[in-house]
C-alpha cells in the first residue's frame, strides 16, 4: 500500500477538469462484486464534477453469483438525459466471464471494453482478447490483483472505476475520491481511494494494447 491520501492531485490531471461529451458506461459482473455500488459512485462523482448523470441497475434472482449490471450515463451540465438506460455504450466493463459474454454482444465500433485479465481469453474467434478485426478496443487489466494489493478483492469495483476515469477522462479523479471519502469515512475511504488510484494508474502509467 502507498501512503497517499484522498483528495491529493493526480499527476497530469486538473482537479477542475470536467467532461465535454456524453459517456454511456455499462459495468457488468457477478452479484457480490459491487457492480450496483460502482454505478452509483460513478454517477455521484459525475454530479460532483458539475455534470448530469443517471444510474440504473439490474440483477438476477441470486444475490451472489448471478449477473449484475449497472448503466451510467454522463452528459454535460447543459444537457438532459432523456432515457436512463444505455443504448449505445461507449465503455463496457466486464468483471467476470459471464459478464464478458453478455457485454461483448453490445460492443461495436469505437467501444472500449475493459475486462478483468483472463476473462474472455477463450471466447469464440474474433470475440475474445481484443482479437484482430474487432471494431472495438479491449483492454485486459489485472483488476482483482490490484484490488488485492489495496485491501482485498472486494475493492475490484473501485479499481475498475479508476480505470474507467483514466480511460475516458470524463472528469478528474479527485471528484471520485471526494465521493469515496464521503460514502465510506476515513479508514475505508482511504483504502478505497488507493484502490481507485491503482485502477487509474493501470491505464495512465502503463502501455495498454
């Protein structure tokens, strides 16, 4: 673990920076991975950044192990969100094999698909591992491994959020840190901030292909 604390500036990112375009994000995983919470945190951080956001979620009957999905739409402050569910995703996040199989069907030209490393590796030809010829970009990241270093695998959802913010630049990560501190308090909030920063660094400090 690092000694950095929430609220500090992230190198290369202006704390006042906000997005200037619409982002449609779908986060998918298994029950128990904090997918619904991740969507709520992302939407709340966007609002703190001065943007408009909508969050909806869906999950199976099984509390744990069933497919869970969060949809988050973020738009500039001067725009309205007319429909809260994602229709044309810009970013997909797959935290499990089952989520990958469902979300990859939504991928299309220009879509960024962030997935847990190892997930989707054995899929049908042309669908997994960011195969040549796919019109979308797949980014495999060791999300669970990073979460383990920063407090446990339960932090994988927050690591994934850091990666989303790093890939999109939809708003400065300091806004997500503020939300984490407010939601979880001092000790857990600091651990969550470290996890978020770990995910952010996975896509901003390493070469991702």
